[in-house]
C-alpha cells in the first residue's frame, strides 16, 4: 500500500484540515441504501471538486451479501477506477457487520482482499443483530465495549471502527446519546488504548459527530492524549455528502 495511504489510515493526525483531505466511508449504489447516483465515476468527480486526497469505498456486507459478491463488486470497481485516471486515491473495502460478540459475516479470505476494513458495531435496527439482555443505555454500552474489544483482540485485519457507541440505530432507547454518556472514562480509555496498540482507527462519523458533540469532544481529547488514530468518514449515501468540509467545520467548533 502507498505510504501516503498508510499515513491516512493508521497514523494519528490531529490537524482537522489535514483529516478533511480524507473521506473513508462512502457507499456506492452497490449498497441498497445508497442513492442510484452513487456511481464510482460520480463519486470521484465530487471528491476531486472537494480536493480530497483519499477516499474509501465501503459498501455494506449484510446477511444478504455473499463473500463472492463482495469480492466481485470490488474487482469491478477497481477495474473502473483504473479507467478513470483520477488523482484521488481510492481504497476499495467494505463496511463489515460486527453483529454480535465475536460475530461477523465475512470470511477471512474476503477480509484479506479488501484495502480497507471498516466495522460497524451498532446496526441494531436490522433483524440479524445481537442485542444485550439489558436493553438500557448502559446495557448497550457494555455490549458495544465487548463487541469492539473482542473484535480487535481476535481479528488482525481491522482498520477502523465505524460510528462507535452511537445510539441512533437502537429503537429500544429514546435518548440516543445516553449510550455513549454511560461509558466511564476508564472504560473508554481502555478501549481507545486497545485500538491504538493494535493499529485500529476510530471513525469520526459525520452523523454521529453532529448528533452527539459532547461524546465527540470527550473521545477526541482522550484519544488525542493517548495517541489514537482518528479517521474522517462521511457515511456518504448520496453525492452531496462526499465533501468533508462540513464535518471539518463542525469538528473545529466542537473541540475549540
């Protein structure tokens, strides 16, 4: 992998304008939830206009996805990328489902084929996701901690954790931000240290940052003190969300 790519994916960067040169969470129309406009060509044009240096294509790997389909769609996208001759560097990966403690859907061979392995631990709104017995905010927080820590300890191909501890997908909880708020500093610090020690980045996801600035600020300053790598991800399902500038401005306001 190119040295610049490695810098953006795994090296700690705390200059927000520098982080804004990456968008490491973009869905093409291979993801059923993405708009039809999300073709690789259109995404690249938007990324060029936004002066992005590197992007990651991270289509969902759900219970309806096979390993064969995952690999084939990214081989197709890689071939298209070679024809595009864009100055934007592209990582072809997947948003894998961390759907329970020690549970993912893809096999190791598929993981190894990907350039970028983003794991989502909290898509509790889909029917194949494991839920904790304790369905309080604290119960979901502890479940998230166990899922993420187990993944990092047992899966050496993890690049980044998507939107950690966001409660927006938990239908059983009315106050979505109560999940992250229930984490103690020791619990959060231990998880961030584990991620750092294993070369796993934590995503600054535009929707999570916007909905929970208090937790974002807390995680940013704790992670910065510990030397954690943060990656910018716009979770783009439509073209207007490819540009990272809105996230950069929001982050500056939160951490100022």
